[in-house]
C-alpha cells in the first residue's frame, strides 16, 4: 500500500517558503494553487481543469514587519449552470435570472495561525475603486481594518481566531438592484425594488490551521490507519464503489467523476478527506450506518451533473415531478432506525449542487451531526 508523505509533512507544518506571488505552506500560513486552470466566465471547463476567477485575485501575507512576501490564494469562480445551457429540459430551474444578469461567485480559502493582511485585486482594468469607503465587508459587525492600495487593489486586516472567519467583500460599483415585475425579477427600474447585491460576489474563508489533538481528528494519520487509507489517483474517478479501505483520501489536485456516475461507497468506508487544494467534481453517497466523517478544506463540486440528475433515469434530468429519493445529492448519508449514528462534517466547500446539498435518510431521533467551518457556493438552482 502506497503511503502519502503529504499528511506527514502537513502534520509537521514544516516551513516551505516560496518567493513572492506563489502559494505557501508554513507554520502559520497555508495557501494553495492549481496548475490546470481556465479563466472562463461563459462556458463549461475541461474535466481536468478548475475555473479561476477572472474578476478577483487574492493574496495573503502575515503582519510580520520582517517579511513582505505576498502569497497567492487560489480564487475559484462559479457561474450559473457551470456555463451550460439547459441540458435536456426547458422548465424553470431557478438559474434563469442569474444567467441573464451574468452573475458570478468567486471565493478563496486559506488557513492561518496569525494575523494576516488579505490583498484583493480587481482583475478587470475597466473596474476601479474610488475610495475605501466604497468597499463593504459583511457581516459588517466584523469591522475589519481596510485600506486602499491603488485604484484596483485593497487590503484587509484579518485577525487570527481559532474559529476562523467567513465573510464577503463587496465593491460599490459591482452592486445592482433587482426589481419585481409581472414577468419575474428584473433590472427594469419600473418595478418595485427587491434587493441589492453584488453582480460578482466574493467570499473569503479564513480558517485556522489544524493543530494539536485536532490533527488526528480531522486529518487521517497514516500511522494510525496504516494500510487502511485509499489515496485516490488524480484524474478520472469511477472505482470508489468497490474499494476495501475505510478512509478515502483526496490529495491536492483535480479529480473528476463522469457525468453519469457518483460514488456509492461500500459499507466499510467511514471517512472522506479532501486535503486543502483538492478539487473533486462528483458526489458522495454513504451506505454505512456507522459513524461518518467528511473533513478537509478541499472542494466538492457538482458542476458536471445536470440539474436534478436522476439515478433512476441514468443520471439524465429527472422526468418525475419530484426525485427526492433518486436524484444525486452532493453528500448522502444513511442511518438505521433506533441506531445511534454520528456525522462529523468539517471544513469542506460544496460548489454548484445539482439538487440538495447533503441529506440524511434514516432516524432523525437517533442521528447526531456536528458541522463546523462548512462552506457552500454556487447554489444557482432551486433546492
């Protein structure tokens, strides 16, 4: 059995400094990057690529006065329907307005153990920032210090907190108002105003580096789970239904399941780990009724699935009015009636769910769940 060095290196939190403008893994800061990327805001991306934001760039640096390096923090982007038109259906799916108004959602995640400066740059040369007062951080109760570097760049002081922070950064010139009309929501000012929001949202997930006892709680240790960890090879994934190990480990990299497949794990699988920098296009279904863990700061994306992808219809769009039991869920769990079961969900980001995000089938009286540092983006569809 191949044993990865990544968790060992991560546990030691060794200092691996990079030159200015690249990601970093160090004792107090961890950012990551992808090599196969597409700056694409209007169509689907290749299976082996990740969509990068063409609206924003994010970098992070510590407040240490003795170092001035800025480290790239990969900025992902989601667009309505993953850039596809309606696929095999013409009924409403909830994404019509977002597609018509060309909404996007960008996000960046990093881990830290010290106060940091977050540098956000507008990539579009036509967009500028006139004043730092035209930048809003939500929730506004955070009251983070913010500074204008130049007409396209700001920096935000993010203090360290063990629970981390999850917040949005809004630029005044990106805001637009939606109005109610007889034909549905519109930008037509003749209607009644409904709400104002960014056309291009930016979410920041600042999460604490896992330390101490949390290391073995949230990161599979190869010494503890010796010969019982399945390290998924990067690239196409379509064999997870038959693995023998109890732990499934996605290292940093890009993984993709076919559009007509999702992982239905055998009952021996109890723990899925998505390492920081892992990007998995697919969905997970557990059959075990024992305790389950899904941890790590990677991304699980449903971008390859059609809206309401129905297993009963060979993963094509559902032909039934409702497909609660048969449509693909990003995370699906099963519990036995009368049996106590515990689900621990920590750190992951779910992007572009084609239906429900995560669902538990079973006894809600005996089922227990702990969810922390969970992120969800790109929920364009109904449900």
